């Protein structure tokens, strides 16, 4: 990949898209292409076809789509499966039609069976039932992965699926109705501190374990795969370390300075008991995550205090 190669980043305004855009600029890539949702609706097949025909990008990164936490996934499964499948179908197919050299499709740990062995290997996908609260989203992501593999098999494309675990960092979605667990917790602790509350109530038991990947590390993994050849079509992207939600809450409590009590509402769902990714494939290419969790929490909180209390987001990342 040359510094002047044309690179289309779909979803450049979201969590991952922002990190990718920043990284590519820092690394001297001068020909990135991006469109807001108002400029290009990726659910409009004709508009996407016209965009690819006109721009002819050499490389494509799909960081666009509908994402959310347990609450959003449970409330809007139709939107989650329809929007994600439509967006990825339009982009992947048109990337093939114009001869894109390499495409990165971002999957999700929601693709794995709820009771998958830990750490989860790429080969475990489609070996069991998905966690019900994220079934629609997970199936949409599996469909995107299989579509990439199918085009590779039939047409010889280089369409690669990267599966990060839970992403967090600047430009995340901090809306309590749609956010993932990390950003929801950070905002809740921040607001409780500002209001001087003596206690905070959180969903579930706090015992499920999750792996959190700082978004800048994920962006670096993406660029590393674009730059280098690989025999793998599907690769996990993770830290290899997970943490109980109770422990994450403790870190966020410490970073935000909240001094009250934490109460766990055990009538609310926990989701999958554990989601840790096996990462040997991408590490064999020479990439490793480098941001410790507490450092990433502090970076995110500093950004949130300056920019994120009235967040964004017209396009959310994966």
C-alpha cells in the first residue's frame, strides 16, 4: 500500500473511523476518502454503486454500521440486522466490482457462541447458539464474514474480517440508551460524581468478564493488516486479557473520582458470561495491543470531559 493509495473509510465519524482517519493521516497517507451519511447513505445500493464507480478506491475499511449495548440490541433487533447487512452488502459487492485490492470488514465478538470455549478461536464461529440479546447483530456480522470469504473463494479478492473485542476510547457513543457497557459506565460514574450522589446502580451481577481493546490499538491492527500479506481470512484482534465488569467499574470509579457505593441490580441481564479472544493469528503477523486498560480509561475520560458530554454521532462504529 502506497502513501498516495486511495483508501475509503466507511463510517469515519464513529469511534473506530475517527481513530483510523487520525492514524492514516499521522502515517502520511494522503488520499483517504470519506463521506458523511448525508453525503452517502450506504444503505442506498444505487448511491453506493455510483460512489465506487466514480471514486474507484484501492483499499476499503468498513467501520460503518449500527452498534449498541444489550439494551439497544434487545429493543431494535430488526434495525440491527437490516441496517448492518444492507450496508456491508452494498460496500463489499461494489468493492469487488471496481477491483479493490484489499478490504477490511470488522466483525464482532458477538459472532461467537454464547458458551464458546475460552479464549475463543476464529474456528469456533457457527459452532453454537449466539447470545440471544445480540443475536440479530451477531448474525449480521457472520453474514459479512461469510460474504468476504465467498468473494475470496469465487473471485480471488482479498477481503479480510477482523474481529475486535469491545472497543472503547475517544469518540465513543456515550448515550445511555444505545452505548456499550464501557461508555455507559463512564458516563454514569461521571454524572453521579457531578451530582454528588452517594450510590450508583449498575445492571447485572458484575461477574461476567469482558476484554476491552483501546480503539487506537485496533486502528493500528487494521493498518498493519492492510500493509502486510496474510494467509488468514478471519482474525481476532484483542489484548488477551479480560476483566470482570465489577473490576472495570472499580477502575472507572477510581479514574472518575466517584466516591459513592456501587449497587448491582441482579434483575437485569448479564449477557454472555465471558468473551475473551484467542489472538495468535494476528500476533503471528507482528501486531500486539499496547495500551493498558487503566491508561485507556484515563485517556477516554479526559477526552469525554472536554468533548463528549454532549456526544455526536451520526455514524457509529463497529
